[in-house]
C-alpha cells in the first residue's frame, strides 16, 4: 500500500474517503504517532479525531496486545500484512471492546516505509448475536443445530427432571459424558456430587472396590476403610462409563444395587443405602450384546429405562462449524487469551473431514491448531495433516447421503454468516426465499431465527 495521493487529490478528499468506510481506520508514522483517524474509529473508541491525531497509538487504544502482540508493530517489523486478528481495546469510558484488526505498510513516493495503516471492526454486535443464538442451541457444553442432535437436546430437561436410569449410547468421542453432566446440572440433584467411573479401565476386584468401597483388611494393602463411588455420589449422580465392558460377575453385583438400592463395601458386613441417580454409557450396542449372551438382559432393562443415542459427528455435519467456535471459546477461556478466528479455508476443511474420532478428535485438532496459530487466525495449514488433505471418507453411506450432508452444512454455514436471517441468506446463495425454506424442510433443518424475523411473524 503506497501513501502518495492520486493526481489532484487533496488531503480533505482523502479524509472524506476514509470517513466513508464503515470500519475504523487509522494510520501511524514511523514513530507510531497517529496521522489519520476516521469517523468509524471515533465511534468505536469514543475518542475524537482531534484527541487521537499526534498521539502514540498505544495511548489511544490501550489494547491488551500493545506490549507484546501488536499486529501493527508486527507488520512494520516483518513487512507482512495481517488479516482479521481478534484483540480487545479499551474505549474512552474504560470498557473493553472486542475488535478484528487488519494491518499493512504505508510507503512513500520513493518506496520507503513511512508508517502503517490499521483497520478495525467492532465485534460487539456479532458476539452478542452469537451469544443470543448460543442460548437457543446449547444445553450445558452441548451445542447443536442439526435436527439429529436437537432431538437429543430437546428432551434432556424432561429426562433430567426424573430419577429414571439413563443409558447414553454412541461411538467413542461423541460426548456421552457431556450428556451425563448436562443431565446432572439440569436435575434437582445439581447441588450434589457428579461422580464418573470408567468401568472398562479396571479389573473386577478394583472396580468393585472403586464402586462400593472397602473396609480395612479386605485385601492386601487395604490399611483403612475407603468409601466407594456410590458413597461419594450420595444424593447426586453416578456416571458409569463403558458399562458394556464389565464382567458377568460384576453385572450381577450391579444389578442387585439397582434393584434394591443397597450394597456392602468389599470385605464389609454392614449394608449401606444408595441414594444416587445412575447414568450409564456405552459405545457398544448393548441390545446386540444381550442377544449374543454377553450382557445380562435384566441389567440392560434396568439401565436402559431412558435410552439416549448420540449420532456420530459425520451424521451432523451442520454442527461442525458451531462446535468448532464453541471449542475455541472454551480453549480461550482456559488459557485466558482472545478467541482465535477460524479462517474460511480452515472451516471448509473441518466440514469436509469425516471425523472418525467424533467431537473428541475435533477438539484435539482445534487445540493443535491453537498451539500452532501465532497470529490469531487459524488457517488450514494449522490443522492436522489428515484433516488438511483428505476428502470425506463416507464408507457405507450412499453418495446421495454424502451430498445431502454437504448441502446441509453449506446452508447452515451461510445462515450462520448472515445472522440466521433467511432472506439475506437466500440472496447470498442466489435463490428465492421460498426455495431456501423448501430446502430446509427437505433436509430436516430447523435453524434459529434472526430477531427481525421473529418480529415479522
């Protein structure tokens, strides 16, 4: 970007052009003094042009990145433009505001660098809209807009209000424990403990001790009494993960507890009462295991009073973009850093990958990208190699189904980008609004509505 004006172009004309831009724009000289400051910059920061001109940019913006990760400084030192980095600035009233910044160099007539230019876009409305939409599509840490997953989320409050035993099924990594935690948080037992046990990770004796506790001397190294998970979860919820892995003998013991609500610690004689809500989970088809004689039928019916099945991520492609943003927000909160922006190229790769490891694999891929991303924008090259280079491997699915999933993902992404406004989305896709409505119905999609559309109804 060169700073010399076009022939006959006055500084007033340049200022008028800058003021016509809806994003904030400012320029600095080589000493970091602000040399121009447009009207949108005044609106976003609450600082007037006269106050900003001549001031060091850090004195005006007081951004969290001024001391270490300044995009404009990075551009002027490396000579590389930066696009859409999310940061926070402090406005004139001391309020922190999220903005997306892009930077480039300014050159003089001789080609020498004379300063830099930064544009910044206020993200408050966009983030407020995202939070409002999230309330409509989120239960606990579960987010979904796909019809397959919405059917699950919509029944969770009713399930949580009962004391019935729940069996959550689904492939590994689909979020079975998240469902269990959501049920606990929605239930009257939410102020009591939530205790999780991986039943497939322990041999019988250790699992028995883990669940029911033991008394001193029950086995070698049992020096003192130890309460089990049933006791620790008293009044709350006990989550039994991978319940399909337990032995026949352990199945009998567990069945008795579920029937009688009593148990004895390992090596003990005193009977204890179990006041816990049981939520079990398995990535096996337990009905098939019953028919094969590997799982007790009576225990199956005890734990599967309310069955909840989680679809794999490849069957709810339209959730991937929303899930990715949710996972990045959680990462940012954990690390106390700004939320990175997901580039269109990276988003497209996420949508086309088939995710054999489901949500767990998606979270892993995004955390890797988070570590490798240095500029606040996750690009496709930051993702794991298989995600970068592979097309969907939908083995066993008809080609038409794969096409429908891709079409659904495309439509949901377009709706998300246009604030769930159907008219704006239809215009962007080049179709009539009624065509968009018909497609949504055919694909079984029920996305949130924009506020303006709700008022029109």
